[in-house]
C-alpha cells in the first residue's frame, strides 16, 4: 500500500482539495464505467488521473456488481493510477 500526503504541495500551488475532487453519478456497472471513461477522456493526454475510491465495497453494493476487476484492467492499460 502506498500512502501519499500532498497537502503541502496542494497548499503551495494554491489549490483547494475540493478543486481536485470529482464525483460521478451512476446507477449500475455500465453507467459507472461510462462515467469513469468520460471523466478520463476529459483529462489531457499527458495527465494520468489518480482515482481514489474510499469504499469499493460501497460502490459494488450500490451497483450490485463487482467492479474491482474492471478497474484493475483500466489501471493496467495505464489510463489511471488507482487506490482503494
């Protein structure tokens, strides 16, 4: 497990943590993946987004489907860095 504390860097750049957080709306597995890919598509090519999911269990429960394998496949394709 890697833990990263970038609060100092965030403060130095004048960012607010809320400026760095995005939320997506979803109701099932396809809509979750679709929303995630739309968010990734909006990132610039040189940026590799960091996806942090506070509770993967909560996401899987709300969509009534496992999602970890999908996220790992996306991460392996170097589209995102991911932390659960």
